[in-house]
């Protein structure tokens, strides 16, 4: 099995036209391409940082607001300056980019520009043909070197060969690994991004890594879209890598464990790992994989009977009920609290509204993760008390 082509797509700063790029993303996926979508209103620095961390073969930019000559060329220049000249830059812009513009852009290093009228199939074929060739092993430093090691691990699993990993030194630093899981739409990505904001303020010299997962479409590619909703994580102290499940059930990739082990010993203070939106049966984290497990839910999970079917309620150290500004939040918190008492082990339950600026529930969660998570602990031996919010606290948020 060949490794899928990975590309990053984005829309420049001051440009909110995303309908075209979303259509192109879907076509790329149908042709077996993994698309890391960064979203719109993105600076050159955001695009280059993401392209390097994701170790993509190419960057595709959709531009409809003018300024394309300088913007595309600046992306090329910064990639070269960062040692990532092998990452190509292509794109388009309907009727805003002229033939004369393209000649100038290509002289400045842009690989290809698609004009209005080019079929979606032609674009996808070009990307697969030009960026699907296996690249030679490349050198690099810092995030670039780390990203390429992660790619080597993924490619090894894709070809059916488990990579050889070095055993870390006994006294080497190991990051605290926090696992986030829960159903789709619960707000895991937004919650993580808010925790990142608190980390950046709380630890001015620290670094944090995020390993994020999205599902692969059966027989096709994948849309890796968590970066598009990240705001605070667009920072040089945050390393983020998106992974597709590539046919594996349970919310993670076949290469996750090896990639996580590498990240945990790469000098980060914390590693946040986010699963695909999971259902009732999923238990994605092995006992040795993470130090703390956070289950993120929203109040609209259905009848109380559904809580008995969610296996992760039995094993998570922290249960977050997000979106507690919804009408059913009070009842949901009481039902989940009652469900947790059946486990006869100490767990925390926290109410959050992750989309709210300076939400106190997210503050509480950050404290639980960073202050009480200094050592690996089993549920039976944890000393932290359950933080069950009262109805009044929920209402005030």
C-alpha cells in the first residue's frame, strides 16, 4: 500500500472565500489524498508552520482578494528559509489571477496555478502525479526534523513494517501525555485550543505538542480539519500533527503509539492527543499510552440509558461536560454524576463552555491537568476530589 499524498490547503489573510477550497478539498479526498485544511484568514507564518509540522508534499492556496503575487511568493521564500524547499506551492483564484501574474509567480518559485474552468479531476490528477512520488530522505532541524521522523513512522506502518524505535534513556525527560476522546461535536478541538491558551500564558517558556486524529474515508483520502478551528495553537511553541486513521477502528491510527512515544521524548512539557469522534464502544487509549484520560461530552447524549453504554465513563479520570450553556446541562450533570458513582473510584467531572472567553470551567480543567497530573496515577489511587459543579455554578457560566 502506497502512502497517501498529503497536502495542506489554506486561504490567505483578509480572504474569507472558502467555498471553492472546500469543494476542492472534497475532490482531493475522493482521489485518495489526505488534506490538512488550515482554514481561511491565514498568515504566511501560519501556513509555513503548519506545512512543516505536517510534513506535507505541497501547499495549495486559494486566493480571491488580490495580493496573490506577493503572498504566494512569500510562502515560497519562507519555506526555503526554513529548509523546506521541497514543499511545493500551488493554487488558484478563479478570475483574479491573470496569465501575466502566473508567469511572474512561477519565476518566484510557485509550482502551478489552476485557472477558472479547470476541472476538479484535472486538479486532483495533477496533485497525485506531481506530489505523490516518494521523496528522498531529507535532513532538517527542530520541528522540521521531528515532522519528518513522524512521517517515516507513518510510512513504515503503511508499508506493513513496524518502525524500529530507540529505547529512551532511563533518565530522559518524558512529557505528560493527556488523552482527549468523546463523541463528534462535543467540542474537543475547541476545548484543547482553550487549554493551549492557558498553557501559553502559564508557562512562557514551555512547549506543547498536539497529536490530532480524523477518520479516513473508506477507500479514499481524509480531511484533517482540526487546524482550521485552532486559533491559540497557531504559535511557534505549539507543535501540532494531524493523523488519519488509515483504516483502523477505535479513533486512532496504526502509527499512533509509535508517534506518541517519539513526541513524549522530544522535549515537550505536555502532549495532548485527540481521538476521532468516538461512539459507545471505543476505548482508544491503552493503559500505558496516556497519563490522564479526558472524556468530553455534551448535554445532548440522549436518554439516561445511553450513559450505561458509554465505556469511557468507566475508565476516564476526568469527564468534561462541555456546552453547559445548553438548556439540558443541569440534568445532564446530575445524570452523569450518578453514573460515575457506580464506578466506585475517584473521578472528576467538570462543566465547561469552551467557546466562552475566560470560561471558569476550562480554568478548572487546566488546573486538574497541570497541577494534579504530575505523575501517572490509577483510578484507585488518585487523591484528587471530584469537582462536581452545582446547578448554580452551571447557570452562572
